[in-house]
C-alpha cells in the first residue's frame, strides 16, 4: 500500500488518530503498568512507543517538527500520554502538510536499511500505530478497563454486556 496524496494521508490519520485517542483516553494511571507477561512492554510503554514513533520514523525522512522522541521523559500519567500523543500526531500532520507535496510522496528515504517511498512510510506509520493500539486493548482488558469501540462496538459496548 502506498499513500498517493497529502489529503489521503490527512484523512486516514484523522480517522486512526481519533481511534487511538479513544483508546488512550480510556487508560487509567494505574493501568499503565499492566504487562502481558514479565519482560514485555507495559501498557504505558506501548502508548509511549506510539507517541515517539512519529518523530523517530518521520525525522528519518527529513521532516522537521517538535514532538516527543527517545530522549523525552515518558509521562507517568494517562493524561500526560494523551497530551503527548495529540501533540505528536498533530505536529507530524502539519509537517507533512507544509513540508511535502503529493509529488514528494514518491521520493525515497533509507528506512531501516531499505529504500521506502515517503508515501509508503506514511502508510507504515499508520499501520504501526494500529498494530500497537490493538496490543493495548488486550492489556486494557487484563487491567480491568473497558475497551472503546474502534471499527464498531467493542464487546463491552454490545447490548446486554
């Protein structure tokens, strides 16, 4: 898959970031330490990974914007993660909108040893977020949280549940 226009990226990011915010907003401070098993990422660490990936991945392409990175101290509250996510996703969207054009989506960048067109990088960025957001929902259930519906109602939102 390849994103062919800035408008298509903005539309897809708006949809997926809205869903990610629903999940982030359902977190509690206590749930951030939930892990699937010892030695695996905790729920708060997965959320932080989503946040910092915006800068980590897109800065490789030459985009410049202000967002949390691997040197930023991870928030210790769910609200802090929500704020960091909102800032990172909005700053990334603005950087793409103002620093690229539809034609630069075909430009390639060395991404982890492979040459990726910028449109592919944007697609993978969004898929990466969706992947980790899904992992978060498992940990949320283990932590006793209600999982919000993303592509329709979650089990907790079914009638009679």
